[in-house]
C-alpha cells in the first residue's frame, strides 16, 4: 500500500523525484509505467498503470455517453499522460498539470493506498484547514470499524 507523506522536489525539467519508499513499492509491485492525471487541476495524481487500467475497465461498463463518465474522462484526459518512472525514480509531470497544480520546487507526495497525490505544500495545508475532519467523518469511519 502507498501510505504516508514525504516531501519531494520537482526539478527544472518538471520531473518529480518519487520518494524512495513509494518508488520501490511501485516498481516492485507494478513496474515503471504510470498514468499522471488530475480531476480538478489542484494536484497531480500518479497511478501505477495497472491501477489506472482497473479504473478504465470499470468506466467501460458505463454507456459511452453517460454524463458522469464523460466528465470524468474529460478531466483525466485533459490533465493526463502516461509516463515512465526512470532509473533515478523520476516521473515527468505534464506542463499543463504542473502549472494548474502549482507543483514546482518542494512538494508533498501523499500515499492514497493505490495512487499518489502531489501537492504544492501551502495549497495542501490550506486544504486541510478549509476542510476539517468532522464528527460526520468520524462516524463514517466508525461504520467501517476504523
């Protein structure tokens, strides 16, 4: 599982040096192919390619003109590109997504079990403050036994 938070650095060419623990796990379990995308442009999501293909298989169950499917694909295709993790553990983030998400220099790389999110540090901290963990959230987790 991909879990935790590491600070990483985007280089001047727009490549993210994936934190070693994440990079090793992805390479060992999935290989080096990834899909880099976003739903909103506020952060970059990095899916190991087999995880992204699983999402595509589920999307394929919906009719091609389903509005939610189209909206999802509009966004993930607009921001998305398939990439390869190089031998140094770097992944190129598409310039359009880099600019939208503001991911340059130091970034937070967070594990979300099956994918990574890459955030500009201040933007993520603002997100935490503006969307606090509530009693309703706690109740939802309790229903899962967490």
